[in-house]
């Protein structure tokens, strides 16, 4: 099926051109629209340094989230946190009655579960803000919501205030996780879109590493847990300051008919000799998308242009990402390792895992455009599955320190597999696989599914791991096996493609046991 046929399928083939000077518009084999006889030059691929800076700033939301993952999880084994909320009693207080194990498990589940629930709400609200008021406004509101929630957590006098803070902080992170990858994908040129989109996941791993390093010292201070929950407020303020110079998404501005603003925004992120060509391509894509207006919710689930197929695939990717166990390990690594070692050794072991997590993400930055999305997801999924199976076997044995070191090694192998594949690549794919007119709503739904299962895992894992830690790892292994098969059969390659080319890729793709092309 040709690109022209794809456009016809969405009732756009007979649309007039967006510029009077474009008397004849064709769609090349590459999927880009241009004036006939003047094809775009795809040989020269340059990236303006300002784009990289902007992408890093937008990805600060990931750093905020990563800091929360490692910060919150480690507080569960900090004496100061346990004393403050009555989980454990100090020897100097003979009247204190420590909380029961069920109460502690419930509190841990609420702390992580309510964060995920708030994030799910933020992911649903985010698309409305992003589509109506712009990507920058969505980032602004999300950062403010997080600052408010994190402040409540850091100052929480009782556990109920902590719970409220988790909801607001989660809502901010949920909106950031929906909007930041989309913003980066829309400001980046096609040849670096995948690489720059992985900055979201890289920032998460850096945030995890910073908090994990801080926890090594904070664990010895009674009020150290307050910084574990509130230290990332500083990153949120940096994001707010960055919004002053970050341009609005040119695609969003063009879709809203704000042509001069779109030109100005694009001029800041492209070289001067690339500007006119990029504007022509952007005009073609946005004009075709705009013919039908912003997609309604019913259209998001329609079969036209394989929207339902893409949406279910995106939801599946985000669901597997969470049910494969990454946040169970990231949130509860200190608690898991504490079953085999003491609390200090558990926090040091967690720091090692988080360092590996951060360094492994750089593999994606190098390989995401060279190897393609599908190859990374499949290879990473296989590594994760075998590591989880081995960890499940080890966890079923007597919980000695020797077994604990084995769990630590295979957890590290699992994290390597996740960090270069299902961590960053899922966010990249979901930010680029939908047409512009449907991107806000569709990405919001896929992000909502991610946070829904983050909530479930965060709430259920404490009690489930108490019942059978080995069973939890076995469940995660089955899920990643199913996800890997799903990607191999159903995921069309989207690396380095324009919006029209991605439409064509999904229209042509048919599930086969032997894939003709990996990238």
C-alpha cells in the first residue's frame, strides 16, 4: 500500500494544499510531502545543539520521577521514617506500641499505590491541557502540582498527610510522563527523535541514582527521609525556570493555525537552510491532520488508519512495562534485599542496581535509531525473562546472604535488559506512533494504563512478596514473555519515520512468525 493510499484511507487524498504556491503536492516513497520536482534532501542530517538542551529540560520530569522512586523506596528501611510514623519504637519510649506487619505493608502499599493513582489521574488530565493550552502549559501545571505534593510529603506530621501529598505529587508526575515525551518527539527532527525521546528514561535513571546516592548518608539522619521525599522539589523549580526559554511545540502551534509562532519556534530548533523545507513538511502533515480536526474519543478507538490497533498496542506496551516488575524492584529493592542482608547493606545493594540502571540506558541512546525499536524490545525482553526466571528460583531457596548475592546479580542483569529496551523504548514508541490529531488523547490513555498498573503493583507487591517472593518473579517472567511475543508479531518499526511514514508502516504491517524487516 502506497503513502497516497494511506492518505485516502483517512479521507484526505483529495484535500487542497495548505499553500497556494504548492500547485502540485506528491507524497514520496519516503512519506514526506513536497513540491513535485523538489524532493527534500535527507542526506544531510544535522542537529542544532539548542534542541538537545530543550530536550534535556523537558526530560527533567523524568529526573523528578526517578528521584521519587529511589527516595520513597529507601525510606521504608530508614529508622527515622519508621520511628516517625510508628512502624518501629525507640528504646527510650516504653509506651510506644509498634505497628503490626499488616499495618506496615498496608502503609507501604498506600504510599506507592496512591502515587500511582494520582499519576493515572494526571495522565488523563494532561492531554486536555496539552491539546487546549499547549505542551508548555501542561508541563507548568504538572510541575506546580508536584511541588505542592512533594512539600506535603516532606513536612508530613502524620501518615494521612503523606498519603495526600502522594496523590498530588503523583498527578504532577503523571501529566509530565504523558507530556514530556510527546513534547520532545514534536520538537526533535526525525533522525534524532528516538535518541532524544530516550532522555525521559535516562533522566528517570539519573534521578534514581541521585536519590540512591543521597540515601547512603540520609539513612543515618532521623529526618533524612524528608529529603528523600522533598529533595526533587529543586528539580521541579529548575523545570519551571526552563519553561521561560523553551519554545512551544511547532507542531502544536501549526495545528492551531498560529503560523508565525510556529515559524519562530521552528527557527529556534532548526538551522536556517532547513527551515523552509521543514515548514513545508510540517504544513503538509498538519494540514492533512487538520482536515478532520482534533480526534474525538470515539475515533481513538476506530479502525480507520489502524487507530484501534495502535491504541491497544500502546496500552499493551505500557501495561507489560509495569507488570514485568520494574517498579516492584525499583520501589522495593531495599525491602527485597533486606530479606537477605541488613538495612545498610540493602541500601548499598540498591545503589549498585541503580548505577547499573543508569549506565545501561546509554545503550539505548546509541542503538535506538541504529537497531530500531523492535529489535531492542525483543532482545531486552529475552534478557529480562531469563533473569527473572533465575531470580524466582533463587528466591525460593533459603534466604541466606549467599543466595542474596545471587538475587542481586540476576536483578542487575534484569535491569540491564530493561534499561536499554522496555524502559526507554516504550515511552519513545508511544510518543511517536499516533497521528498528531489523535496524539494527545491516545498518549494519555497509554500513559494512564502505565500508571494504573504502577498503582496495582505498588499496592499489591508488599503483601504478595511476603506470601511468595519467588511467585512474584515468576509472574513477572510470564508477563515479559507475552510482551516480547506481542512486540515481535504486532509492532511496526517507527524509527526515523515521519508521521505519514508511520501511518504507512502500520497499514502495511502484518503479524508473521518470520519478520521480513527488523529495522
